[in-house]
């Protein structure tokens, strides 16, 4: 199809399509004549992918570019690919705030992961992130111990299984892109559910004082 | 205490404390002599709050400022306060991408909220966000209907109840700040759990091919 039809079918303006091509986010069309390029269904899928991530998921273009590189590098194991998605969704500080609570929190997290029987690398960033959360809660005077997080683990476990059951077969870029888009969208869905659950339960609890 | 002690106890450099005061994020200390100000425990709590949100939660300073205003405006109902937190955590596009799937998705979401019996305003932003997710998943060829999201609702429900059970009594700014910091930290905890659950389940499923 011509760029005008690609624009019509994707809802993306022609100028934006050309911008994505210049920025390397979209492969160029095949030149069929001087000044005329032909685009295929994979361009349409790629455009939809970019629009979902920069639209409802609110990812910036440089994160989308990182994701596209990770998707196209088919030797990258899926769990690393998902980690790139999760990192783009909730970017985390590389440097922890110093706190005497951090070391015991990290031990608690490691023990929790052991109890769950989860296969998570000892140096996985998520262990550090969770330890920082536990330490910060402690420093803020919240007396929730590590068992407080068991329901979080159960919920994450269930939702991830449900998500992975949708995983398309195949390791080619299209299947990987679909998996990435779903993971990102489901994280947004969970955040939206959380907002509604907050509103509901606060309405129920404080109906008399609101 | 003097600013030097405030700095030592909070771990925040003196220059940064002065910056926060200039930016209106931290109230100035009480002048006890020319060029000498006295700070109290509430300054220390406020500093810890700012450091948690800009550190592990990775919020930008302008979102923190919005949150502080919402915390201090004690007439703002708690559910609106939590909505400010949730919006700062996962900022959402105000304009939906046009898609013919959006209107039916919105109906599906409204029906789901009805079935759940949740008290959520008809014009709550989260309804639109979830509808956009459902529409985008549909447009990406994912055949998950609205029932797919029931476990998400159950998980959100459970985690929010658990979180609200921690809610300190009182409506004064300190209690509200503690509630906000917890909500933000628990969202980060959930994201970290999700990362670990992804890693674990992908390791289990693709142990042979990874």
C-alpha cells in the first residue's frame, strides 16, 4: 500500500509516519519508483504497536525504541524481554537511598522468594526494588512485615500466568511484539483497576464522613 | 534542630534542603536568630516523604508538589487524594486514540463495574483508561473478553483492602502523607512482584528452550 493508505488505515498522519521512519522506529517502505514506496501489513502492525505504547501506555519514544531493539534481537530470552518492558513501565532508581533498614529488608525479600519457590536470579533488579520498598515502609513507621507481601505475590503469580497463557507461539518479532504490547497494556489495566478499587473502598469506608 | 542536624538525620544534603524550601516543597524553619533557623520533626518527616517519592517511587518533583498540595488541602476527600497519587504513578493520556472498538469496550467496562458492585463515578478517568486498554487489546488481535479482567479486579480489590486496613486514623496532613507514601510504595511493590513472577514463570515454561 502507499503511505497515504497506511496513514488512513493506521490513523497516523503521513508526517508522523515519515518521522518514525527517519527515527528508525519503522522500517522504510520498499521503493517501487522514484519517490514512491510500498508498505505492507507489518508496517501497519508496527505502527499500531508504537501508537499503543506511546498512547494509552504513555511510554516515551526512547523506551519504545529500546523495546523494538529487544523485540528484534530474537536471541534475547523472553524473560529478559519482559524485564525490558517492566523496566520501561516502572523505571527504577539505580542507586538506593542509604538506610540501615535496607540490608535486613533484602534478607527478608530473599527469604520470601525462597518460600515462594520462585526461580528469580539472585541479582535480579526486582529483589532490590522490593527490598527498598520494604525498607522505606519500615522507615516511614509502617509495621507491615514481609508476610504482608504474600497476597501481592499471589496476585502477581495469578495475573502473570493468565497473561502468559495468551502468549502467541513463535519467537519471531511479530509474536514478541504482541507479547510486549499485552504485558504493557495489562499493567495499565491493573493500575486502572487499582484506582477504581481505591475509589470504591474509600466510598464504602468513609460514606458517612466524605 | 539546626539545618545541619536535619541534614544528618535525613541523609539529605544541606543544599538540597535549601532547594526544597525555595521550591516550596518544605516549609521554612522558624527563625531563631539572624541567619539561624530551627527545624522540627515534621520537617524530618516531610523530607523522608519527598525522598521516598523521588527515590524508589521515581516521581518527578512537580508530581510531588501536586501531591503535597493535595495532602495539605484537608477538605479534599481521601478518594480524590488517592486518585492524585494513582494518576502521578501512571499518568494517562487525556485523549483517546480513535478506534471503533472504544465505544463497545467502554460499555463492557461499565457492565463489569456494575457486576462488581463497585461505587465508581460514571466519569471516573479509570473507566476510560480501562476501556482504552480493552479496545487496544482487541485491535491488536487479542481475543480476551471482559471476563478476562475479573481476576484483575479481584486482585486489586484484595490488595486495596489490605492497604486501607493500614490507613492511619485522622485526617491531618501527616496521616494523609503516610497514606499517600504507602499507596505509592505498594504500587512499586506490586510492579516488582510482577517482574519476579514473569521471570519465574518464563523460566518454568521455557526451561528447555531458554
